[in-house]
C-alpha cells in the first residue's frame, strides 16, 4: 500500500489534493489488518450487490476511525458506535469464528482498552438484544452479565450471509 502525505497532526491523509481522515494509529496491527481486509471485501461486495451491502463498508470505516466520531476526541456515544461497528466488522471478516469483547475494546481505545471493557460488554449486550450477535461462555449461551470471559458470535440479524464474494 502506498503511503500518502499526512497533515502535521497525522489525523488526515492527502490523496490527489484531497484531505481524508486517517485510520486510528492506536489500533493494534493484527486487528487493523483484519479491518482493512473486511473493508476491501465490503467494497467488492458493493460493486457486485450495490447499496444493499454498503453498511459493511460503513462498519469497517467506523471501526478503523475513518468515519464517525473523530478518534482523537472520543466520547462514550462515539466509542459505543465504534465498538458496535468493530464487533460486526470482525465477525463478518472471521466468518463463523467468535471474537472477544477485548478485540473491539483494543480497536476503540488502543492501550487504554481495559478502561473500555465495561462499555464493550454493554455494547455486545445491546447487539445481542437486536439479534446481531450471540453471547456465549464455555460454548454455552450466556447472559452479558455472566462473570468471567465471554465470546461473541454472529447472530441471525448480522446479515453476513453474502460471504467474501
């Protein structure tokens, strides 16, 4: 990938004279790579299926910090939106595998991810209520308030059935 010119504060890249918001540099590289791959898959799906799948591009770009609330000025509502988008994008990318709420927290908060874990679990609970995710513990359905580690899986309303196209 070509490195683009950046603004002095590293918040934007310059592409053909136009300023675009840069991805959040605090995202761990492994998770960034997964989100970029999901973004590329989503863009291919938009070419094939049109606007009906554009929500996948939106989720990936919000997760990366390129859309939504600016990553350098986080608020609770903005983090909640970014956590939800990250969970959906990672679940689509991993196609059937589960994720840990900490994966989304690491994307949304970088090194401060532990501080965001209660919000990540709350967000997962809201997505579960909407049918977008399912919560489990030790391979059994669980409530979001279960003590100890939980896993998040794609729910019936995630709309990930179009695959990698």
